[in-house]
């Protein structure tokens, strides 16, 4: 009986040896690659955290330069952010802040370039802000058709009221009063009732004789009371 068990065990050992000889290398490579992938993922996560931390620090420095009106220093800091952490949200925000600082200084060329970088490389929300600001710069330069094209590139639904308001401004500048009123009505209806910005849109509509219904009714009651 013992000899029979020994033979069975030997057969199992031989089978295991044969299996390992055939598949051992494959198993070892699979395990090695899996461990390498896991280690690589952890390293990548740490690298991203380190980059985000560095970008956050540099963004704080850029804010300081922007508040001081030092566009040259802000541009230098942003250059470092682009080279060291180009894909972080802080770098995108840095480009937006730098563009504002440059535009305030009258440097619309570099401001436009940095806004376009965010439009091309930023997340959906930051890209939307970039397109909105590009539309503003183009409208200031009386390049109205190009400004409207930038607005058409804004994707998030939450931006619809702001886009409509900006479109109304551009259309009025083009002498298209009816189109402007239509756009502002979309903006007014899309903004929360408690939003202060809604008051500004309402003022624009009222100035063109198209006050929202609630405001018109209120004005009528006020006039009757007098």
C-alpha cells in the first residue's frame, strides 16, 4: 500500500515537474510583469502627486506676481509650470491667470496665445473659460465673427447662460438688436433667480425695451401705485 502511495506521489511530482518545465517561464514572466505594472502604477501616482504639489506651489507664486502686476515674472513662473507639470489643473489655471495679467497690460498677443493653450490642453471647464475669454478679446478687436466661433466651441451645458449673454453683447455690437435680445433672454432664463449676474442681464434687456415679464409686471404695478 505504501509503495502504491509512493508511486502515486512520484507520478504527481513528475507531472508537476513536466507542467513547470512547460509553463514555468510563462508563469514567472506573467507574475513579474504584474508586479512591475503594480509598482509602475504606484510610482506614476506618486509622480502625479508630486507634480500637483509642485504646480500648486508655483501657482501660488504666479498669483503673487499677478497681484503685483508683474506679467514678466508671471510668464517665467508659468514657463516652469509648463515644463514640469503641463497636465495639472494648476498649470491650466496659471495660464488663465497669466493671460488676464497680460491682457490687463495690453499684451493681447501673448494673452491670446496662453488662452489658446488652455483651450487646446485644458479640461472641459478650463477650456470653456479660455474660449469665453478669447471671444472677449476678439470682440474687443471687433473681430465679431471669430468671437462667435470661439463661443460655439464652449461645451459644458452649465456655460450656456454665460455664452448666451456674451453672444448677445457681440450681436448688439454688430447692430443685431433682435438677435441680442433673444440671446439675453436665453441667458436670463438660464441663470438662477438669486444670481447677481442675472440682474445685469435684466438691465440689458430692459434697456432695449424687452424687460423680462416679471420685471415688466412689477414696473407696471409700481407705476399704477404712483
